[in-house]
């Protein structure tokens, strides 16, 4: 690369590669995909799921990684990402590999910059605690985790457990309504502080988790969470549609993780950044590429569906089962060549591929 181009690239990195620019770029891509009518086949953009994806730390970044016994003895870093029901990854952050995912659930719901209005959120077992149940309710989200050991969880009821004979085998105790009444104003003040970004949700949840058990605010929040968890468990047991909805949402997050893993091939798929700032940029850049692929696929899936609809070659009801996360048509490795004379004009599109052509060429 000529020296002047290298200097230009260094200047762009120094002035434009920042957390806020990554966030704004991601919001633009997510918003554009959200406005495409075809995306409504997958959802209205009102539900989401979140999950952590671990990447091994290697080279100079090995010292900055943490060891989680769940994944073996190799150090690593976790990227925690929120994905909408339209497959858009609208928020990501780097978290400690040894930290519980639940600590960071609310950050993605509250602090993303996209136009999505999330109403219901799904996680796996690592993404839930009673505190999360309580804060999600107070902040206007319906929290619906898929709890692996649900049979071992217990219900909490108002009054004496003896009043609920039919549920005696499932009851773990009674709700401490007294402490909820005493600390309600503090709980509401905490929720307002989180919503107004006076303090981040992940920070206050870490603080609450480190407080002694007798801390009144933490206990009151736990009691509210037990109420919400009990109501959710009853709804889970009697509502098959809820179970299917949660599973479908989590599967979208897993599909996004597969695409991210395929894109993250540089440096043998290892995270070799030593500083936390560079790790954040690596996570944001990866998420930006995944969001761009999702947008690209959404645009061209819509055009392909419109063309097929003219000849009535398919059932439109099947479109909800199509995913915009495929990457077989994307050259992830090899040489990248941009021809100036072959640029697509603004507002134009590349030609669709002919399915009858076995070579896959346009």
C-alpha cells in the first residue's frame, strides 16, 4: 500500500474508529433493515434475545483473557449480543468470561440507539436472576428466559404456604411483602436511575450482587423478582405458544452466532487484542459486519420473493421460515477486488442469481 494511502487509513482509524461511531453505524443498518417491509415476515421488531459467545484469547491477548471452567482451561473473552426478532444484532459488548450473562441483559435493552421498541426479551438459563425479573418488570419489559432446571425452581406465594395445598410440592416459601413496602420508594428510584442512564444496569447489578444478604434494597428487589418469576413459571407451564416463542427467539440468536463465528476467521479465530478498548472495537466491528450481511440478505430476499411471486412459484406463508443469515454466497476468504467500473449505482441493485444455473453465476 502506498505511504499516502496508509497514512490516510491511519488518520481514519484515529478519528473515526470510536465506540460512538460504531454505535451510530450499527443503528443506521438496524433501522434500515427494520423499515424494509420484508422483515415483518420474521417479526415486528418488538421481541429480542441475548446470548454470550466466547472467543479464545491468543497471542498477546492471552494474558487479557479469563478462564471459565465451563469452556476448559483456555483463556477467552465473551461477546454478549442482543438480536431482534428480525435477526438484527442491535447491541453488543465485551464482558468478562467468568461473569454471569444476566448482569448485562438490561444494558442492551436500554442503551441501544436503534428505533426498535423491544417489549419481550428471551435468554437462556445463564441470563436470568430474580433481580433481572424485577427490574425488567419495573422498566416495562416482559422477561421470558428458558430455564434449564425449571423443575428444581420453587414458587413463592403471598401469605402462608399452607393456604395453597394443591401447589404444596412446588412452593418454596412466601413473599416478604413487608420489606417490599418498606423499600418500594428506593426500588423505584433505582429503576428510574437505570432508565435515565444515571447509572448503568450492569454496574448496579454487580453492586447488588456483592452486597451482604441483609441489604434491604437487594432483598426487596429479590422479593419482587420472585413474584415475577412465579407468574412467569405458571404461564410457562400452561402456555405452549410462549414456549415456542421463546425457543424461536433463542434459535435466531444461535443462528446469528454461527454467522459471527464464520466471519471471525482472522488470526485463526482468536482474539489477540490486549487492551479492553481494542477488544470492544473488535466486537463492534464484527457485529457491524454481521448486521451488514443481514441487511444485504434481507434486501435481496425481498427482491427474489417479489420476482417469484409474479410466477407464483412458492407459498408466501413460508417466508417466515427463511433466514437472512446465510453466507454461502459471500466470499469470506481470499482476494477482495473492487472494480470502479462495476459499481452499483445509488439506488440500484445487483442482478439476482438464476436458480437454474448450477454455476451460481448471475
